[in-house]
């Protein structure tokens, strides 16, 4: 076999007298991909993340919800702290839309100016986003 590179084909591997040999991890790092556009992948994921839109309640649903809110306010005035499960729309912080979330806890007070219910632990939920209220405080008031 006679070829163009026969003169160098079987030479010993060069070892530098001044530089230390690279570890396998260091060698691999030379060939790893880099992000030319920092944050681009995150932006693509964020754009593709699905969010829902807030639904519009019917007049009947609004009336039932208003009655339930009045029952809660009456219970608070009597010194009770009714435990309820609230389903409400939580707007997304980064884009239009959001999601529906349920929260269960004891209502401590109603902030009239902010129009929010304050739960134990400080959780505040605006009445404008609430779509459903359930709890024992409503027993006997509605036919299910």
C-alpha cells in the first residue's frame, strides 16, 4: 500500500512539552453547542405555552354568585369565618389570558375598597374573577 500520507501515518502522537493534556470533559466542551441567541429557547417555550381566556358568566350565574357573596358577607358580619372553595380566574403575568384556579380556606374578611376576599394566611382573591363558590355556609340556601 503506497499512498499520499504514508510518511506521517504511523508517527507517534504529539505530546506538548509546555501544555498539560486536556481531560475528556474539557475536550468535549470544545464541541458542545452554544446559544448564539441567549434566551431564544425560553422565548419560544413561553410563546408556545397555552393560556385560557376568561369566560363570561350568564346573568343567572351572576345572580347566584351575587347571592353567595351576600351570604358570605352576612356570615362575616356575624363574626363567622366561613370555609369555602373559590374557583377564580388568575391572569397570567406574562401574556394575555390565564387559568382557572380553585382555593379552599376560611375567609377572614372582605376588603370593600379593593373588592377582595381575604383568607387565613393572607391570600386575597378579587371578587371580579370569581366564577364559583362552594361550601357548607351555602347549605339550605340553594336547591342543587
